């Protein structure tokens, strides 16, 4: 594995200061606090796409939530594709099902930065979709694992760190899953996914437009992300008081980052998105995918409930393949 460069070590200093819980016996008991913290309240409870579900194909992204009496999310069921929808990639989706509990942050030395904690306990299952001989669609389970995550949330409701309570790194500490760093303007400054060995091989550094919308990501210090990503916006349609619910990253970073988008525990864009795209490598060939979004629908409270994929045909994407 490649070691992190010195500049990256400085960025990751705060996460290393928090690796002080060396066993599950020291785990904080998660409870539903009696006083509701507004940053943790849920907005949209369900989200679907009106794109048709084709037999044997990966369904469009969707989620559903339930709430506690104080309006925070109690349970979540989220289905998102694992791989690009393109020949050569398995037709797989990840289904995450779990229950959230909450509590104040009592970890010494960290409550000033992340005063709230959220915990998710459940399962993450990979499904493969296929057609039966008679043309009907079906799916089979490829893998299933239990998850128990700890989310560290700021007073504004933004998540900075995700830890795996069940897993431990080679040194006996809780395993980092994802670290998110914020700049002075409250926008994301860097995103660091960690592998199962507790190593961050690169940072996603957002590129912003003049409205602080993320348009792409780049690496730092010459270490580039494995997938190139880009987003476009409709600047005639500002967000204002609306809440967006779809997943623009489409698991290009990690599924956990996509989950944060669903939970609305990340800063939202200031304008409605037009498209999201990415570039992948398959058998030495670069494949660029672009997804168009349109027909946004919102409920009476301004929370997004659905959208239509742009081409209204199977695959829902436009592909460009370079030799």
C-alpha cells in the first residue's frame, strides 16, 4: 500500500487524535435522547424514481425512512446500484437496512467538534439482478454483512467522521470508514475513504463553482482519485428552502458517503442539479457515464420526493467509450 504523503498526514491529524477507544467494551451506549436536536431531524421520508423498472435490470435508486416521535430517522431502507450500468460490470445493487439511535457525544476531547452522535445497526446486502428463461426478473444475494456504524455530527447536523464499531484496525482501534473535513466556509474541504486495513490511499478534494456547488473532485499532492466525477447545475433554479434527496455521487466515492447524502447530513447544493457523471476504467478502456435529471418533485414542505431520469429509456445513461 502507498503511504500517505506528509501533507495528508497533517489533514488527518484530527482523526488520529480520536482513535482512543481500543475495545468494544468501551463503546458508548446509544440511546434516543429525550431532547430533539434539530440538526438530526429528517426531511424527506421516501424517495422513488418514476423511471420504469425493467425485468432483470438494477432498479432505480430509492429509499424509505421511518421516524421517532421527535422527527429524527428511526429506520432506513436504501437501495442503490453498486456498479455502473454497462456491459462488463455486474448488475448489482446494495441494499442497506438498519435502525438509528442517538446520543450526546461523551468522547473526551471531541465534543467541541462533533457534539452529537448517531449510531446505525443493521445489514448491508449486495443483490445481483438477472432474467429467468421466461423473461421475468429476479435477484439473488451475492453477499450480506452486519454493520454497526458511529456517525459524528456537528452542531449544524453535518457528519465529519464515520467509524465501524464492530471492526477494528490492525492496532486494535475502531476502524475508520470515512472522514470528511470542512473549511472555514462550512463547505466540504476533503473526503477520505478508508479501506478495511485502515489506510486512506487518496483524498477527494471538491472543486467548487462560484456558488459553492461541488462540480468535480481532484486529488491532492499528485494522488488522484480512482474515478473522475462531475456535476452540472441549473443556475436558474436555486435551492432556497427546498431539500434535495437524490444521490448525485452514485457510490463513486463510497456507499457510506451516499448514505450521508440520503440522511442530509452533508451541505446541500445551492442549485438544482442537471446531471451527474463519472469516468471509469474497464479492461484498460475509459468509460464515461452521464446521467440527466429532470422533473423534480417536492412535497408541501419543499422536500424532494422523486425525479425522472433524462432519457426515459433502459439504462438511464449516456455512454462514451474511448479506445
